[in-house]
C-alpha cells in the first residue's frame, strides 16, 4: 500500500477508529451484527464507486460480498432477539 493511498488517509483512519470505538461501546450481543452491517455499507459504497470505472466483474463480487455480510448481520440479530428461525 502506498503512503498516499486512501486507506492511509489520516482523516479516514481517525473515522474508522471512531467507528470501532463506537462499536466497542455497544453491548456485546449487538456489536458483531453492527460491525457486519457497517462493513456491508462500505463494500456497497466501494462497488458503486468501482462501477464508474466499468469493471462489472469486480462490482458484482463486491455487491455479493456486501449482501452476504448483510444476511449474516440479520441472522445474528435474529439470534440475539431469540427468534427460532435463526
């Protein structure tokens, strides 16, 4: 990763740490589903950004990964609520 890459951006790193800190402040049983849902949102954002460069195979993969994370987060939320179908 180059020193000037977006992942090394100090502002973004601070925001990411802020999100992680917020997740750590959540009750343990909701922390993981919230983290997965947040990760899914970031993946969806990346997919839409990547779509502008016309790389459909990569876009589709990111969208599928995001959907899988969202499904997992929803399943974990159902377990926390005690739903029998989880």
